[in-house]
């Protein structure tokens, strides 16, 4: 600990003490550090020990630190880390029934042996300056990505909740969405009017662009008010906000407000200028953990528990009340059924039909997010089994192409 750290808790720390500086050791420092002991010793005029003071009545025994039991499933974590070898990206798995994190893997990984031995200083320096692979950067909770097509599920739910569409709303694609004399291309293959369920199954860019325009046009002449209402619903899913969990680091991503567009385009900005948000592009940024959380909320039809990584402390359930409170989203339960049906059809006849399992039913969504640095990011979200999900999985693989390939 340095001087600044000691000042934060000067009643406990002294120069020379050690403390957890990252990860779970940082988040649970007080539980892990235990309590210092204290002995009062009598000394004579020459400062020689002459026995305990008051027969040791004021002495305090050392209390060992507490053991932490993680929510991580060892086998799932091992598989996830093996899948990320030689890749940049992240895999997150949650139990949607209680918010426990079953796997939290990032790639490329780091060999712990690099932090020991005579070359550790050199090794750590090389890890820190590797700006391409960024191995010290935990992509599962620190990297904010455009979520791509999985975000269309959120666009759908918000549009229902804001009452700008209903089950009878249909749009005709014709190969994409016209935009400023150009076209946002689409490969859904539907040239006839389709509704929400089919749009999710085929991942129709036109449908969700048209839907997002309806969201932003809810209050004619005041797109900022519409966007702020949309943002509030997004925040209720844990998007665009800090998740207040027991992980020491993380970012809140970005769900833009009306003020952002007013600053960029002026007070009279046009709804079409935000249309890419409907497809999970534009200004939208989310961490893989946030993507897993909104998928869990959809699987549960509107509620979730805050994701957390410590299951028990000294063998007793984690007492932190943050992880016992069921959080309710702002979307009514009745709107989730059509979205979940579309997610089911993704595996039966949609963009992930080649990934359909014979062992269990699935809900999911593929995603391909364009990024300026190169090839598209590959993204995939899954909940299974479909009727009573026990697991949610999110995979993000950087610059890997279509969501159904590497991420799927």
C-alpha cells in the first residue's frame, strides 16, 4: 500500500501492508484481509519486555481472512478460456434465475507465470505496452462494443412499451432501408410485409430501422424527448449505467440521450440522424456482461438479478442485499412473448438454424457489428432451454465476421 491508499483507511493500514489491488481481491479486500491482532507489552526503563500488560486482558487475537466461494463454474470457465485461445473477445455465462456469473472469460489470456521469476518486470511491461492484443484489458466487463443485431430485441421491446408499434405492425424490406440517397443493406430475403416475429428471425435491418424511427418520432418535433424516454427504458435493463456489482472494474457503455444529439446536430436535429441505433450500431455501446444481463431479463420476461461473482463468504450465502433484490425492467411482461418466439425461430428457420441443438431448446440472436478498425465483430446471445432458461451465454469475437460463425 502507498501513502494515498493508507489515507483511505488509516485506522487499519500501515506502511508495508499489502492489499488486493485488482479483481475480486480488490472488491472483497475487507473480507479477505481479516483483522490485525494487538498485544500490549510492559517494558522497563531500559525498554526491555517484562511481560504482558494487565495479564493480556486488552490483547486482541489475529482474525484470519474469510474464504470466498465464487459463482464461476470451473468446467464452463475452462471451456470458455480454451475457446478464446488466439482470439480477441469475451464469453460471459449467467444463471438468469439468480444472476450468478458462471463464466467470465476474456481473450487473449495471460499466463500467470509471467508475473513471477526473474523476468517478471520485463514481462509485465511487455503486457502493458501490447496495444494490439491488450492482454491486461478484461474485455468481458471493460470493453464497450456496438452490440449489433442482438440489440434489435431491445428495440422491439421498447417500441412496444412506448406504444409506437403493435403485433400488426409490418414493414416491407426490399433489400434494405433507404438512407440519405443510399441504402442500409439487408440480407433477410423478405420482399413482402413482415411483422416483428419474422423480423427477429431473419434479422431484418429495414424493420428495426423503421421501428426506431417510430420511437424517435413519438413526440413530433421533439425527438430529444422521445430518445430520453427510450433511454430510460434501456437503463432499466442495465444498459448505459454501471451495474453496481461485485466486480472491481467495469464501464457503463453508452445509451445516448437527446442532449447528445442536440450538442452534435443542434436543437432541431432530425430523427433519421439516430436511425442506426435501432440495429445496435450508431452510438450504442455495451459490455458483454451487459448484453448477457439484458438477455437474462428477456428470458425472465422483464426481471433480473444483478450479476455477481461471489456465491458464499466463509461457506455462508453472500449477504450483499444488492444481489437478492429482483430488479424489474420498465417493459410490461405481455410484450416479451412475441420477442421470445422470434428468438426461438432464429434457431428453427433463421440466422442460427445451423446451430440448432438436438439436446435442448434455444432462444437467441446472431449479430454482426460493423467497426471502423477492420472486419466486423461477431456476436451471439443465447438462452436455454427455451421454456425455463437455466443459462444465458454471450460471445463477442472481434473482427471475426458473421455472428453465426465464430461467436455462435
